[in-house]
């Protein structure tokens, strides 16, 4: 599982503080969810915003 995080404006995603926060988040997710995750830090604007309407998920499995 990979979690992609966009840093706040002015925060360097490669900086020591950002990496320390990512490491802490990784640990907290492991403790509360019980699953390990990979954290990827992106700079401001690094994650594409949703364009248009939301996509709905329809469960077509037989009941």
C-alpha cells in the first residue's frame, strides 16, 4: 500500500522535517491499521486535483 502526501506550500518534500513527519505517519498507520505502508512525499501541486464529476463505484457482484 502506498500513501502519497502533498506537502504544504513552502515545505521541501526532501527536507529533514518532512521526512521525519512521513516516518512518524508511517509508524502511526502501522500501529492503528496494522498494515505497513510506503509514504511518498510530493511538493506543492504534485498531486493532480479531481477534474469534473466524482466517479461512483457500483458493486455489480451477485448478492
